[in-house]
């Protein structure tokens, strides 16, 4: 099975990133609406945008499938997609807004936390960090299919810095990275059963509190980074300034408040480019007995 996946990726490399992404988009636009996840996407969009007509809801869901397909088709080309050069006078495929924040994180001698979301091609920030020498451990969730997981790990290993799979015991490795003055990068826009409750798009959702806990323990800078898909097969990375996180009366960062602050940034991103977010995920699953 691994050989089959490698073969598909090799064929995608022959197509080039633009055509490979286009093929991926065509496939997901065709077959995505036939999946159960499409019903999830429609329900999520209706709840987030009650003012939208049914035609607008369906168009947004289809655009989200398009983005997901393009992202999948771009995986074999991740190293080529990120070509930002601050000294070049010619624009490349990728531009970076906030490179000074990347450099400050790299040079301040402190640990740091960077949160992100499943927007556009969400793999690019980890590549940016590696290219600019930012010691970062990217936390990722491996695909359920072992063959796909293996090939994706090979691609990520070639282009990114340190990698840590989201698994039991991963928290110790994440803590170790921060203790050494490194940085953590993590996507925070998916459901986490044992999470804390935050308000996201006007509805309660559960979010993994681990970045809030690390922010409290290390009292380190916390930044957000997003990717925006631009016309003509281009991308923009945007890194926020450090967030001013809420604190308890004793002066320590409040974990739930920190996660709400990060989630509020993600909501702003999603509302600005809703067609580039992963609406197919069952994000809102708060049990009746859950507590903040």
C-alpha cells in the first residue's frame, strides 16, 4: 500500500503543484458532496451563517472542498511551494507578512508558542520556521491510514523541523522542547474531548488546553500564524504579534481565557476567508455535562 501511495505522489510531482492541486480540487468538488462529511459541513455553515441562503451555504461548502483538494494535491510539492526570499525583488509563490516576528522569536532566547488552524495550506508555517532557523516542534495528527501517514511523514521530515505526533505521552516531548528554549507549533481548531469550553463562531466548542497550560507554566510569547490562499496559485503567511493573554488575580495566565483568546483569533481568520477552512470537521460537540 505504501508503494501505491508513493506512486500517486510521484505522479503528482510530474504534474507540478498547480496542475496537481487542480486535479485534487476537481476530485474533492466531485466526490466530497457525496460523503457524510459534506452534511457536517453544510450543518456547520448554516449554524455559523444563519443569514446565508441555501445556495450560498452549498457554494461555500463546495469552495471548502476545493481548498481541501488543492491542499491534498500540493503535498508532494510542499518544498517548492514555500519560496519566500526577503532579499528578492521578484515575488514568489509565497509571501510572508510578519517575518520580523519570526526573527524575534528565533533570536530572543525564550521559548515560544505558535498556534494555527486548518486554513488554506496549513503545512506552510512549519516550513517557514525551518527555513528561517526557528527551532520549532510542529505537533501534528497522523492520518488514520498507515500508508498515507508514512509517506506524509517522509515529506514533512524533508521540509520541516522537529515533528511530534499527537499521541499519548506527546505532552512530555512538547514540554521538553520548551524547556530547551524551543518553540511549539500546533493547530487548535479541532474538537478535543477532554478540552475546555470556548466560544467559537457563536457556539460552545471544546479545545485542547495544552497550549494555554504551557503558556501559563513558561509565561512565554504566544503568536498566531495563518495561511491565506491567494489568486494565481500563491500564498500569504501572516504571523500575529504576541497575544496579550488574560491572567488570574495572582498574575498567572488563565488557561481557559488563553484558549478563548487564541480561538477568537482563529474565528477572525475563518470569517475573513471561510471558503479556506475545514468545515467538514465535527467541531462543535460539547456534551451537556461539560464544564469550562
